[in-house]
């Protein structure tokens, strides 16, 4: 496993994935970011080259991970004209890890295939600490032979690696994961907010939740943070709003009315409108506890 690896998008997730691969002995040679300082500092740290153009990443690397913000950014780095990862991309493999709408993954696959390259979805259902420690839950989609080819690299990043199916399917599963997570987070914030309004001991309430049908992974990760107003960002409210929007559109496309998912989306949209989008998703409790932001 000596492929030359590049990264486009080296913020908190992409940067920690690159660090992890470097520590595992992988040959991380090139990094690029829309914020040049992110790429500059990471390149100095791990001994890679800071590429000032996307085409330079493609020229230097054989397997390229992309971890960008949204659909527009993804289409931008795979632009069909101008500076692009697609320039002279024959034989390259692109592993696209951003949370995107499924149709964008399909479009990127079309563009890369026409350019003589291959692409794979690598949707992540984990956060920053898991990226750093190689414990990501990775859901992959695309051609199975592409998945098999890069699997040895992906196994350095993931504690649980799943091949879902054709391109777009991993993004669909990721959207549903985040939809349910966001609904759970909103419900927990309401339960704890009501508990405080009733004068209950929230430490006791969380212990009871943990032993009953109110238990959830979100209770473990966000319950105490909601109580203590500790909203350091691991998964932002703005990302929760974006991801809830992806799931909402999928439901509309299927002709389904999902009132709980819609309500959670509206809460996260409200956080963004109130300039609270930079808080962790646990910050939704600021809308449900008496006397807080709302």
C-alpha cells in the first residue's frame, strides 16, 4: 500500500484524516484547501506539499480524498473547465467524503469517469475525534472494484467499513442517519428543557433517560452539554440544518410527509437565522430551555 495520497479540504475532518493516514505509514504527499493557511500548516506538520491549485493535487497523487463543505464546493473542485481535479486525471481515484445530495455524487462520478478516473463515496457518520483516531464509521458507494482497490487505505481510517451499493446510495443512508440523529437531538433538548422548567434534577433525569426508552446515542454525547451549555463544535448546527434539508428534499421527492424531520429541520434553520449555526448541534437546547437565547 504505497499509493500517493492527496487531500482537498483539510479542515478539522480532512486534516485529521490526513494526520491519521500519515501516522499509519501512508504516503500523504499533497494537500489543498480553500483557506491556504490550513493547507500550509498541515503540509509543514506532515511533510506534504501545499498545492496552490487543484490540478497540482491530481498531478502529485493517485488517490485523492475530498472533504469540502457542500454541493457547490464539490462541483467546483470537479469543474469541467478551469482549475480542477479533473485535469489529466486518468487513472486517479477520488474518495469523496463530504455530506452531499446523492445527485451530486452521481454527477461527480459521471465527470470523473469521462476524465478516465474513478470516484467513490466515503460518507462519514462520525466526528472529529474519530477522524483523528481512525474510528470513523464509513459508508461507501460506487463501483465495487473501486471500493476493493482503496479498501486497505480506508481501513486505516475506519473502525467499521460498509459498502452500501451504487453511487448515491451511501449519501441517501447518510442523510437518513443524520435526519434521525437530528430528530433525537431536538427531542432530547425539549425533554431536558421541560425537565428544568419543572424543577427536576437534570442529573437524575439524564440517568433515568439512560435506563429507559428515552436512551439514545445523542443522550451520551450531548445530554450533559445541553445541561451545562457546553456547545464546543464537533458537528455544527449549520451542518445539521444542511443535512436535515437533504433528507427533507429526499422525502419530498418520494412524496412523503415527515413531520418530525421537518420540525427538527426548522429548529436548526432557526439556529442559523439566529446566528447560532456555529454552535455544536447540542446548541439546539438554547431554543428549548427557559431564559436562554430564545
